[in-house]
C-alpha cells in the first residue's frame, strides 16, 4: 500500500538548516518524527529546491547552499518532483486568480502540483499553504495525523 505524500516547502527546509531561524527547533523535532515514523512519502518540487538554494546562498552563504543541495540530491528519503507544463499553467492560474493574496509564484506552482498529486498536507511554516486550504505542520504535529488506510 502506497504511503500518503507530505509536501515540503522552502520555509521548512530553511528552518531545518538555519540554526537561527525561529522555527528551527520545531522543524528539527518534526523532521525527526517524520523519519522515525516513516508514515509519509516526502515530496518537494524543483521550484522549491531552486528557491531554497537561492535563499540559503543569500542568507547563509554559498557553502551552506551547496551542502544542502548536495544532501538533497543524494537523499533517498525526499523525492524531487518535476514541474510539468500543466503544473506551471495551474500555478499561473492560481497566481492570476488570487491577485489579492501575496502568494509567491513558487507557492502557486506548489499548490497546483499538490492538487495534481492529491497531496493535502505540507511541512511548511509559510501561512499561505494553510490559507489556500492545505493542512500544515509542525506548528502542532497533530495537525498531520497518521494517515488513514486508503479507502476508509
């Protein structure tokens, strides 16, 4: 039986890496819980990786960004999902439709990708994911409960 997917956002990756980030401790605790339980298939996108590398390079330096990128590319735990032209178009439609919201274009592509992959939960500190209707964690790890078996 396939495990449900949990999308990982730039805000979570940055909090995991940046020791001075206000969410670092809770991100670390939640990440350890995810690795221990192995309940979720962890997914991110090419665009989130790009955004995270750029953010890390600008705020933490090239060495930190390179270390993160190398680790992520070697990871057998986190799948990096390619963004298709349909995902990009879906992201554009969300970006256009929600012009009154401060969603970044990468967020909109993430939302479109999550919809297409039927992902309902994100490891994210960015409130835009919750505003768009996704379950976010780890503000309270109980927000992402152990998934129910498919078909229940």
